[in-house]
C-alpha cells in the first residue's frame, strides 16, 4: 500500500468515480490577460476590472436587490450602523449568480487556489449616506495561519452604483497583502486609497489585503455585491450546507453547486454518508419523480 509517497499524493487523489470533478470547466480567458492580472495582483494585492457588466444587467440587479433589503441597518459599526446588508442572497435571488461565476473571476481563482475551491459568502452591501468608514481588515484573517503567507481566500466587490471618493468606495492599502500579522499603523493607513470605478466594474483582491468599506459623505447610497471564495479545505463563512435547501441548489449552475460544497477535496473531504455530496441532489430528484 505505498501509493501515498508524500502528503500531496494523499490530498490530490480523488476517489469518486461516478462524480468526476467539474473544476476548471468554465469558458477559458486569454492566458496573456490572466498572466498580466496575476502579476498585478501579486504586486498590489488587488486588481480593478472596469465596465465588465452591461448597463442593462447592472440596472436589473439594482432594482431586484433594492426590493429585497429591509429597512434595518447593521447591528454594530463593523456591519455598519448606516449600512444595509442582504445576507443569504442565493435563497432570495439568482440575479447575482452570473457575477459569482464570472469566467474571468473563476479563471483567476483557478490559478490561486486548489481545484474545488469554495464560495465562502455572498452578500449585497448598501452603504447609506452618512456612514462612517469601516474598520480596515483582511478577509481571511480568521484563518489563524501566521502571515505573511499565501492567501487562503479572495474576494470580489462588484460596483452596482458608481464607486466614488465621496460615496463609500471600498478602501484598500496597496501591497498590504504581503504584511505580517500586525494591523496597519496610522502612518501605513496614509497609504490607503479608494477604489474608484464605474458601476458594472469589479475589484478583485486577495484575502490577505487590508481594506474596508469607505465613508459615505454623499447624499446617495452605494450599492455593491461581494462574493468571497476560499481554499477547498477552509471553512466557509456562510454555512451553505445548512442555509441553502437542496431544491434551491438544484436551480444553481454546476459551477455554483460545486462552490457551495457539492464537490469534494481529495480524497474525501465533504463526503455525505461516505458518498459524494452530489448524490443528495440526485436522490431528491428521484424522490420528486416518484411523487
Ligand atoms: O462594502 C465594501 O466596500 C467593503 C465591505 C467589507 O469589506 C466588509 O463588509 O467586510
């Protein structure tokens, strides 16, 4: 029994025979563009892709999301006392799905993380007029692996309204993804810049980058969608196994099902009753046919 000659032999083996992995099967993007973006990402910790979404898509998403927010704002300054957050987005609308699985984003994630990386959370964030700046943080800081290190997660923030210096554009500290465990000093905070970009654009950044929501000094709200991703062996922030019913999962694309956790990280992390989790979707489908 010596097929395991080192530790990666163990984790790279996928035993599932019926449910072959669908990782990396999305539309391919020009490799030169991806190489260029990865270099910039390595240098600054973030990249901005401008005008990715057509205007019609942006206005459809805006009107759908604005219907779904309640009047409630955040419960603490981190959530934002003048910020509306829409959680459990996948249970409420599928209008953000194309953003979650945008081919450029998946192509970048394919290069950064192991196959069958996961969606960690999806939410819409509406920063209202008068909101204060959010505390700067690094999204994968809850994985208690000492820094500096490779990111264990990455995030997108899609602008559904224009992001401006006045209306709460996300703030980033370029290069801070390379820092150690310490938080930014007052001097280092002087390097922070707002991610100014038109509606329909996206900022993609590594989980190790220091960033936060900006102060909204404008009279209008700033709407955004954030999808965050993590390595396939890390715990997701949103407990999708408990929160998204199988019926709802079946309405999602294969990419999204895989990223919700209907996939395994070799040899068998993510199993259900010793089997591939996709089997659950099939069982439910079969039961429905019998009804
Ligand atoms: O809304 C933003 O621009 C950033 C929000 C953020 O980083 C967070 O809520 O963790």
